[in-house]
C-alpha cells in the first residue's frame, strides 16, 4: 500500500485547490471510465431516479393507522460512474443513510428507480437480489458494533461468502488470509476476536468483510467518522488503494467536509431529504451556487487570520421531516428567499455540464467563494 499525505482538518481556502492535500490524491486510474457529472459518455454503474422514502408513523390503541410520514428522502436522482467516488454530505437527519440503504435494497423505496449496471434492480427479489448483494456492499460507522464479538475474524470476513454459498472450508481460510492482507492486517490474526483489535483495525476488518464478495459498488456510511484523525487518514488511504486495485465505486457518506473533499470525485449535498447541489469537488468547494452548501462551507473554520467570510452562516434548526416546509425546503433558513421560494419547489437543474443546483435563483447566487480574502 502506498503512503499518502495525512488529511487536512479543514477544506483549503479558495485558490487552495491544487493544494498539497489534493496533489496527494491519486490521479484517475487508467482504464476506468471515470465520469464527471453529466459530461460522461459511458453509462454509469449506478443510477437512481426519483428515489423516495417516506416512513409511516402508526398509532392507535386497537387498530393501528398511519398518523404521519417521515419524508426522509424525496425525489432524489444521481449517478455513480465506474471507479468513481460520489461524496454525500448534509446535516444530521437529512436522509444520507436512508439513501445509502435504499440504493443497496436494504429497505424498500416508496417511489423511484434504481439502475445497476444498466439493469433495473428496484423490484429484484430472492436469488436475483442475493446475486445483486454480491456486487453492492456497505461499510458502517461503528466498527465495533458492526462486528459480532463472539465470532473470529475469519468467520466475520468470510460470512458474506458463506451466505452466498458454494465455498469450501479450505477456500474460506485462504480467502480470509487474502482479505486480511488486502486491508493491511497480519493474516495470522484471523483466529482473533474483534475486541483484540484497535478501532482502526476493526474498521479494516469491516472493509475486508465488505469486499469479500468482490463487489463493484460500496456504500461507506460515515466509515471514518468515529476514528481519530490520523486513523481516519489511514482508512481513507486504504479505501483509495482498494478502489484502484479492485476498480470499486463508492458512495461516501460523511459529515466531515474535509474528508469528503479528499476522497470524492464529485459531491452531492442533501438538505431535508432533497439533493440541493451536485458538482465535481473543485466546483462544489470553490464556487458552490446553492445557499445551503455556501453556508455549510462558510461554517468551516478558516485557519488563515486574513481570510474573512463573505457568505452568510447557517442559522436556525433543520425543520422536521414530518412536516417539511412547502416550496424550497431551505427557505426558512435562506437569506435570499423570496415569495416564489415559499410556494414552488425548485427543480435540481443543470447550470453547467456536471453542475446541478436546486435553487430558483441559482444564476445569481455566484460571486466570491465562501471564505474570500
Ligand atoms: N426506520 C425509520 N422509521 C422512521 N423514521 C426513520 C427511520 N429511519 C430513519 N428515519 C428518519 O429519517 C430521517 C433521515 O434519517 P437518516 O438516518 O437517513 O439521516 P442521516 O442524514 O443519515 O443522519 P445522520 O447524519 O445523523 O446519520 C431522520 O429524520 C430519521 O429520524
Ligand atoms: S430557492 Fe429560494 S429559498 Fe431556496 S435556496 Fe434558492 S433562494 Fe433560497
Ligand atoms: Mg446516517
């Protein structure tokens, strides 16, 4: 595994694009059809259209009936290209994990379509769904909670193969050792239990388990959020190495804008169940056009004392997804809101190839980046 520069705690200021952090990022791997937004000419590995999840809230002493709906994800559309990392960011409760679970078919969508490698997988069941699960895996935030403490590491990492069937005991032992090697752990430690490893090592075990079935697509749901900064950098580097070696595509879900910037090719920003901006990371971090990501970036501490902020900070609480505001869901927190924002839902529309924004006034929200000198 190649050593890479550690992560910076914050996104670099404007003009910082091309900084040491980004110079340390691997160039696009040769031979992979890396898509940049809608400019791609090859079909994406994953495409979701109008993905929606409303969780019903039921109540009633004798007969339960639906009394409300949590609108966790509403009409979300995006693509992930082969070998690409799409970052997914947004405040807590905005629907990131629900989106990841929907894509993996771990929960059923209320509406929408999921296409994987050109095939509509939204309604797959039984053996066909099990086959799909080989290709799509997840790495969770809590490396300890995700691992059964009573199982050995060998049992944990080969469990997905056991579920799929058709693997002999000897194959599994060999496979467990190969996976340990791939994630940078001593193969001899396969007989140990999760409590005998550090947090970072446990996340490596979680990653080994996720790649056991040789998937093509992995959802990383806050996969480094619980780790110390230095360990975060090692795990991010491991994910990038594995992406190059195995040709993986990632949906990388995280709160930390710096980590997302480091690992992602493109970034999608979510607010209260909707996507509000999708762009390549350079555009998103230096010239965001939606007031929400502008405010999110303005909230990131800037190390340089001479840098001052020209964009508004985020104020107020995220409204409840039980009763989201009409029109633009961001309008109660947006300093640019006008009457139309309170009644009409802004569509996610292309401002430029690969740059989509859901704001009625996206054409005039440009100007200096969030932390201009
Ligand atoms: N099974 C469920 N039943 C009812 N509501 C749910 C369920 N799962 C999630 N929700 C709600 O859906 C909304 C989106 O949740 P989700 O976990 O996707 O958010 P998130 O962006 O991943 O948040 P975080 O950053 O805190 O992990 C939240 O309001 C959450 O309470
Ligand atoms: S549509 Fe209106 S309320 Fe929503 S982000 Fe744009 S200006 Fe703000
Ligand atoms: Mg989550």
